[in-house]
């Protein structure tokens, strides 16, 4: 998202822009997977549009790593191309608070990294408006948010069961609205997740910003299948980037400005791999302060399951975005229907939390249970919330070489008790919001959403507490910028995509002067 | 369970001036359905409309003409509301040996028999999806399996309808639109202008009705001949999966 939006703006301003993209165009045919692979859900990179290798995940430095499927897109448009489409703004409170666990948890024994934003929300609003204009959203305004002036198209109609849920929420004093979605709906839209749909309704930086800019003859060139081999800073202050263009050919380019937009799991690893970027030594916070939203997923069962149909990314409410000073989240439609694989995954996670790692055999065993449960969930609507995470210095991303000599994304991440407490509080609030409709929670408390990595090159007001300034420029490195979720100072109670686009527009403005 | 059994529903029938189409139009009307009859022959349409108050007739000279077809369905919507059930019975069956055909023969048959079906389904499907209610019954045939001498173009066109029907069905998201069902139906030999022997045209309605009146758990993307399902080209793996999962 960030890279495409920024490149489009720079190109349109007349700057010669080269986009170096690791991914290639996805092949149309996903690789053949065996029945067993499908059943146990081994990682499926989907013909090259998903990150190719599993992540290595551990709870603390030195503890054993377990593999986890990455929820990362690769290729032009990035994750927003195959996931995404929930394009809500963060709220004023996100930008004006420094959230510390001691504010609500007396037992908290540690501080989070300072997480106030260096930019005022009023400035951020202008960037949000512009990003919304580029991407094109449908939805309605949040009745609780006086700042919500987003330009919104007409969302698709609600099914009678969705109407019932809306009525329930209203009767319980909540303020539901139509969630802000970047989909140019066509009849029969599947609201695709996890693959690129050829109908191309979903808005992301590539199809809504970069492709149109290139069609308007902006001086942008896109190199795909690129692997970086070196980055140096010349005596004249220019960056010299050398890369393999995918054919084995080494190509070298020089430019006064260099922007990293590889995403929060990759941008800090690029800085670590090429210390010349930051004058030979890597700033201490690079890769640290990694945040993942805690992914709450729950099923709400309306009274008539047959009345539930049609588009699913439809509802949101923000009555509990904050609760007694605690950062929570927007509650929104998940936009997916409960499937056997998802439920089996949930059951395995439950088993793992109970100290029982069933491994791959367990995945196989849980599958039939999931298939039975699928029937149970067929008449339920799934909701989700991206519960805010706080940045802790020891939660981090690094590069690790596996036994086969491949560089892998390694994540050290521990969920804090204060997070679990907030999750439990949020669940109480959700049960209350939908009552008397039954609410069933499908995710373990504090399950990190690996698709929302943030904060690994933090934005702040000083180099002591951050990596980049309020415009995304790396402290002390003239002409080096970061334009992805790495720069997030806090995790926000909403999907990161729109904020990434808004910040990219801001950084582009700084670059183009 | 969502059912399709409400008899006041709106059914559109293409090829309604053919033998089977006309019989279906009358029988649907007699069963309480609101019928939009689409055909090429004006006199036959007039007779049909006069035969029952719940039948209204719409003339369409060339169903393969996308613009003309769209215009007709606009008129149908304006008169009778969104189409809830579509029966595509329009087809041509000119008998000609391969070596006697001129260069345009096959194209003409394919146009009507394939593009005509696609055109009419395209006009009704969006509103069906929006309301999560729709039944599409595409008149098919197994003529493609053993083309009879002189029926080559017809056989080719009916073979194409298997993938057209299954393809359209496969693009419908079952989670979001579970009550929109598309199936292919073959009446078997029937006494019409196209054939001298077989069923009486009136025998077809009861065979076809289950595909219209079934609930959202009814068949989708499947082929039925004379009321019995035939699994065209099913692999042994797919058959095993079906038996094991009792689908």
C-alpha cells in the first residue's frame, strides 16, 4: 500500500521514480498441493502472491521457535491486494494519548515504549481525506465520531439478519454504522480474502494509485522479482542501490531519495542487512517495539439463519474503541464465513494453550471436528476486532538463517497479561452489546494477528525514542524515508491499511517539496 | 430453509412459443406463478397471452442480440418485477449434414443456443443475487455425447451448455448467495417441432418443477434428465468424495 501510493505521488510530481518490488506477478495456477497438505493447512504461497516461507515465532529470546503461516502479501499492492479492504480511520484519541499499562493495570511492572504520535490529528485528517479519495470507499459515518467526514459511496444492502443485528445493537445503546470498505462492489462480489480476484474490485495502492499514475505517463518504472544486493551512500549524498533484477543480472541505480516500504516485518530487516543505510550502525529501535493487534473473532447468531446472506463486510461500531482509558478497538464484520479450516485452527490453538501441542497430526484430527462445527457456524455472522497492542522493546523482528541456509523472518513476541485482561474486558462488552443474541468467541485471548505487524521503525519526536520523524524520514539520514506500518507509533484500534496510505501521502509531500 | 415453493413467484421463460416452452408457460400460470413468456413468433405469443391472465408475452426476435435481449428484460422488470425463476428453453435445431452446411451454419446455431442462454441469464442474475433468491433452469441435452447425423451444430451447442451452466453456478458464492441455484435440465425426447417422438410437452413441467421449488439445500451446478441426476464427466475421485461426504 505505502510504496505504491508514495511512488505514484512522486511520479505524478514529475520525479523519476523506480519501484523495486521483491514479488513477481502471481502465476495464475496455484501450485498443486496434496490432500494431506490441504487438510493440515501447510503454508500455501498461492502462486507467488503470498510470502513464500513460514515465519519463525518464539515467545522469548532463546526459546524454541514454532513455524507459523505468514499473513503477508508479496508483489505490487502488497498485503492490501490480497487481504485488506477494511479502510477505517484511526481516532483522535489514538494520536493524543501515550498508552501505558500502569494507567489501568496496577500490577503492571513495565513500561511500554512511548507511543504518542508526533503529528496532530487535525493534520492527519487531511491525509486521511486524501487517501480516501485515492482509494474510494463505501460505508456510512460513525455517529459517535465528530471527526468522521470521510467521503463514502453507497454500501451494498443489508440482509434481514444484518438488520436484526443492527436493531439489537441500537436497542443496547450502541451506535452501529456501515464499516468503511474499499471495495467497488459488483454483483455477486465474494469480498475475496487471501487471493487476488480477477474482478479487481478491491482498492489498494497498486490498482488505485500506481497503475493509474503509470497510465497517465508519470515517469515511474516498476521492476519486479528484485533482490537487493547492496546499498551505499555516495560522497555526493546519493543512494546507490544494486540489485539482481530477477534474471541474474546486477543492476545499479543512484538517487537522491530512497524510500523503504517493504512492510513492518521486512523494512527493519533491510536496514539490518544493509547498515550503510543508517551510517554503518543500526539504530537501537530498528526491529523493536513490534506490535500485532490481538485478533478477536467471534460469532453472533441471528434468530433466523436463512435471513443471513449477501455481502459480509458490512457493520462496525466504536462504542468501545476506548474503555475506562484502556485502548480497545472498533468492532467490525469479519467479512468471512466460518469454515472448517478456520475452526480446526481455533481448536488447535486452544489445545496448544492448554499445553498440548498436537502438531500436524492434531491438525488432521481436528479437521472433521471443524467440518461439523462449520455447519454450526453457517447461520452465524463473524465479527472481529483488532485490539490495540502496546509497543514493548523485547517484541521484535529479526532475520534468522534456517538449516537449509535460507533467511527467514524471525519474530520474538510475548503477549502481556495486561493485553489478556483487556481482551477479557472487551469480550464482556461485546456480549453485552449483542445480547440476547448468542456470542461465541473463536480466538484464544491475546492471539496476535500476524497480518498486522506494526511499529518496527517507530515514528516520534526525537531520535532517542524513535527511528523516523513525523514525515517518515530516518533521523540523521537525509533522503532516507520509510513508508509502511513500521513507522506506527501506536497500533490503533483499526486495520492499518488506510493509515499506511495516509502517511505515505504525507511522506510523498515531503519528498516532492 | 428457504424454499422456492411460493406459487406467486415470477418466472420468465425463453423459447416460450416452442412446444415445451408454451406448455410450461401455461402450466406455471395454472399453478399460480406470474409468467413472462419470451418468444420469436408474434401470433404464438398472442395466443399464449390470451390463454391465461397470469401470462404476459414479450417479443424478442433474436435472443443472441445482447442489446435486444437486455431491452426485453428491462420491459419484463418494469411490467412484472424482478425475475425470480428463469427457464431458458430457446434453441434452434436445424437439421443439416456437416458437408451440406455453409460456413455460417454452426455460428448461427451456437449464437442462439449458447449466447442466447448466456444473455438471458446475465440479465436476471444480478437481481437474484441481490435478493438471495433465484432459480435458473437451463435447457440442456446429452446430444453432445452421441451426435446424430444431421444434428451436428445443435449437439455442439448443447455440449457447450454443460460448461456454461456449471461455470455460471461455480461463480456464485455459496456462502453469500446460498438461495440462488443454477442447474441444467434435459427433458429427454419430446414431441415438438424438433422431434416426432417421446414425451408429450405437458409431461415436462412435473419433471422440472423440483428444480424450481427446492429449498436453498437444493442442487446447484448439476444436470438432470427427466428428473434424474446425471453426473457428466465425474472423475472417480469426485465420485468417491461425494459418496464419502454424502453430498
